[in-house]
C-alpha cells in the first residue's frame, strides 16, 4: 500500500444528468452547496475533489477540479455533455471513499476507454504504483501499468 495517492480523471458526463446529480457533482468539486441527500458515497459526505487550482499538499503541481459544458462534442441527439477534469491528491485513509466517488462519477460518464490514472507513493520509496483507470459500458477497472493486470474491477449495479 502507498501512503499518498493522486487521482487524475478526464471524462465527459452525460448531457442528461438530473439537476440533483449535477448539483452533487458541483458540490464534489467544491463548486456548490451540499445536496440534501448525497448519493456519491456511503460514508460521511464531503466535497472530495475541491481543489479549484490550489497547490497540492502531497505531489508537485496543483489539485484541479473543473466542470464545463462541451458544446463542440454535441451528441447526435443534440445533448451537450459536461467536460469534467479532476486531479486530486489524498492520503491512504481516503482511498476507498475516493474510488467510490470516482465510480459514481464514471457511472454518469459517456467516455469509454482510458479515462485517467491512480498513482501511489510511499515516503522514501522509489517509483510507487501507477494504475490506468479504464471505463467500459459495464463498469471500470484499475489496470497496473507495469504488469497489465487488473487490480480492481467495479461493475455498475
């Protein structure tokens, strides 16, 4: 296990998100008020990816959370997807919940293929871990970049 992690996620969210889902996404990014009944996580609700361009406390660079409409990628039905980019660094104790929230976001995504990565490092150790985050129509998985082995597979309900 690593002591600290970096999650990078770049996806298009479905254009037909409900107002409640969109409000929860904005809250997760630190861009809105908490929803009355958060659904992204079973644990204590928190704005997991609020960073808004602040320096990361764990890795070089900045934590970023951005959600914008993507009219240039208009769908054939005329819907405009929401472009989402997250780069968030966190400690090991938040890993399970961060992956749960990332899964909630990915379930609302229309992007298929490699959508990001999870990098882990331990204090004083060399390279650490690097896992590609891959989404398909049925779920997502973390794939170890060195071995190509699936480390975690989550299927939509």
